[in-house]
């Protein structure tokens, strides 16, 4: 009994430490706000990258899912084979290589084959298969793409606005201001952030750092390519972008990204 009694304080300390960790993790999950549209920490998350028009119509959300689908990578001016819109930069859709040319943009979004995990990376240090890959070299990039195809991941490329917690966008005089939508990666996971009013890229980077302190933030295509569809469980879908779902303007879009979550019961 004396030995058991001696272990009780230790057990209590371990339990307290575990509860403290859990509490810290819970506190790290940001609450919904006018700018935070979606976050993976709100429940069981799913991610998907869609190539257009091949993947249309998109499958319905799973029962209980709350899904937001938005435009992802930029679309090139020139079409790919068959006259179909072409995503700018590296693009892999569920292990199928669509775009092999590295654009002059630092951000890479990677979605695991099961769709449960996504992450943002700088093109100079992209994690895959237990290793870090520098995509700036041709041979290293070719090896990475072969592994990406073999592993069945999805990935796209765009501009990083925040790198390692710091804004990576210089202030430019007379820079255009638009509504901005960003994928963010913070301590709690992956989120989708949208500005409430038009901002320059520099202002958007500063704003998202102030609000969420993300490790990384990557810009998504907006303007006349702004597609956004919210699909709450048990309610009618609602358009939240410029391009109308199912409308003629969708023919110019090359890709979409879906963020879905089944919220944990309260």
C-alpha cells in the first residue's frame, strides 16, 4: 500500500500534465469569425482537390458534413490538351500528374490520399514520404513528382503570403486591393480565411498574422475566378463567390478545393 500511495502523486501529476496539454490544444482551436470561414479543428476534416471540368459535378457532401468549396490555384491563359482550362504551376490530382512545370510561386498545398490531412509547404522544403524535397532543382523536382504520383497525393501551387509566421509580401505602392481568400496553417491545423473588405496582398498578410498567427498562409484565386459554395448540413447550398455554381462562367475555372468537416457534438 505504501508503494501504491507513493505512486498516487506521480499519477496525479501525469494526469494533470495530460489535461494541461489537452486544454492547450483545445484553446489553440480558433473560433468561427467573420473572416475565418472554416477550420479543420472544428471536427473531423476532409480535403479534396478537383480538376475542372473532369470532376464536375462534384459528389454531394457526406451525411453531416459542412463543406466549403472555393477556387484554388490560378488558371493559365493558355488551355491544356482538349481546350480545357489549365492550372498554373505544379498540379497533381489524386496521383495523376496534370501540371509538371514549377511556377514562380513559393507555396505548395499537399493533400494526403485519404483526404484527412493537408499541409502547406515552401517549395524549397516540401515534406513527402518521410523526407524533405527542394523543388527548385529539376532532378529533385522530377523525383518528387514521381513519388507524389506513386503515393496518390494531391497538390497545387500558389503564392505564400506568410512563411514561418512572418509576412513574406513587400509593400508595393499603388498595389491593387481585392477581397482576399487564403489557406492558413496554424497550430490547430488548416483553415480558410477571407478578408471582409478589399486588401492588398501586403495588407492581407499582415491582417491574417494579426488575427490567427499562422505558420503559413497561401493565396487563392479570386476576382472574376472567385467560386465559393457553402453547403451546410440540412440546409440549401449557398453561393458565396462571384462565379455562380453551374453557370456558364464555370467553364473558365481549372480547379476547385473542398474543405469539409463533420462537427464534433457539443
